[in-house]
């Protein structure tokens, strides 16, 4: 989300292509803007008949529904080993296969797949115009996940994450956790209350998406896209990525102090905890971050 609004340190709220639009996106480490999450609903309203007040999305190439030659290039595990975008395609297909099964098993409405848009520099979305500095994000207005693959280098170089393929998989799975929240209606909690803060709905939403990422990791082999469980090193990559983008970690880097009233995603420890809850249980029912303490 960047999460329901506040920048660490009390900076400006940042609609992407929406109302107010005066704050330019800055370097991620300094601004702490969205940092892979969901573009909050106040930025997806209509203005002049257009969603988000921005330009309407074009029809970009997607990972979940590839266009161009992406589908032809990404057919085997060897392709994924050699190509980062093919690896994302395989991860997305596995994640969506799991949630399709989970929705059916728990008697929910039919799972509606979401497209993943791979972009560079900037992209038009149902939530407005975004550039690479936003980081990966989910737009509820068009129900798409947007990824600029250069973010993963930034995560390792500027945020101290270990990096690696499973750090990428964790980020993608987190975004699809937001899609599940959109389909299930959980995201409406943010529509009603998008304030930041250590115990805010935005933090609870982000931690639940972390838990959902862990749920997928637990069940990934059962989707048929992976032939063996993830290693301890794989899980460490995910935990390192989660810790690197904790609110407290980002605030220490960007402003030299921690300001809990501006939290939007949760602390490093909380993000690691909830991914681990999901990974350890494999049960979406264990991801109720909206009840009790977090």
C-alpha cells in the first residue's frame, strides 16, 4: 500500500496520476512510498469520469496472460532458470493455481484470475500513471498486479535484502494476497479507514498479505509448478525481503528514527512473523490479522 497513505516521517500523501498529484515520486529508500502493496482506495476514485484521475490503462503485456512472444519463451523450468520474466510467469501461475483451488475447497465464489503487468519506467493503470519508483503494487480498480523487475535490484542494493529468486516470489505472492483481499471484500476495511499507524487497518491488511504469501509457499508444490519444497535458503530470502521493507527498518534508513504513528506495513518482525504463520500452517484461516494483537 505504501499503505493507506502516510509516508514515514509525515510527508505528503501520493496519488499516482490522481488528485493533488503535486508530489513527485522520490527515491524509494528516502520516501518509503508504496513499497509493494495496494494502491489505497482514495486514489482509485473517479475524477472527470476516469478512474484514479489518471490516463486509462492500455493493454500491456502480462505475465498471467502473456502477449507477444512471452508465452512462447516461458514454457519450461529451464526457461525460468534463464529468464527473470519467465520465472515471474511461473510464480504467478503457481500462485493463481493455489488460490483457485483454495477458493473452490472453502466454498467461496469462483476465483477470478488477475493479470500481472511487467513494465519498465512507467505504466498506465486503472489507478492512474505510475513509475518505477512506486515499487510493485496491486491496483484494485483494474485488479492487476504491476511489477517493474528492476525493483528487486533496489530491494537488495538499497534495502539490504538478501535477494534471490524466492525474494521475488515472496513479493509477487504478497501482491496476489491483495487480490485475494479484493475478491473477498477484506479491502473494504481500508475504504472505511485508511489512516496510518502501528495498529491501523492498513498495517493489518499488509500483514495479512504477507501471511497469504506464506500460505502459497507452503502449498506451492501441490500446484504442480514446483517439483520439491522450498529450501531453508529460499525461505530465508523471503524473510530477508520482508524484514527489509518493515516500516521501522525503512524509517531508520530514511530519517534516523522510528515513528509508529506513520506505519503503513508493519515492522520487520511483524512481517517476518506473519509470513512464517502462513508458511508454517498452510491454512488461510490462520491469517486473521484483523482480530487481536499483531
